[in-house]
C-alpha cells in the first residue's frame, strides 16, 4: 500500500505541475489528539509553488488543492496545513 504522503505528492504533481513541493508528515506532534492514527500519516504540512495558482485568490487555491486531495481528506488525512504560492511569490 502506498504511503499517504506519496499519494498526496503524486496527485499534486499531476494536478498542479509544481515548481516546488514539500510534504511534511506532522502526525507525531498530534499523537493522542482527535484524528491522530497510530503509525502517523494523518496530519500534514504542505507547501506548493505552482503557476496554476496565478490569478487565484487564497481560498480558491485551497479549494483547488482540496479537490485534488478529496479522497485523502475524506479518509486517512485528518489535518492539512497549506502554503500555496506562485513562482513570482518568494
């Protein structure tokens, strides 16, 4: 079975053609909290830089990512922190 982080990476790479993509499993900081799973892969910090975000408001960028990751968000992913930028933003 593929790791959740690998699934997230694949879907974001395919859907956004990012110039920068960082996925951090932050689950260990949430052990014992609601939604935390043993073995991790329930809480993620994701940073994406993509030209696909040009002209989109912050909320629309988030909605786009949430659509791409709908399956993961409906299942194993409890929390997803997003930093979404365009190549022109540093």
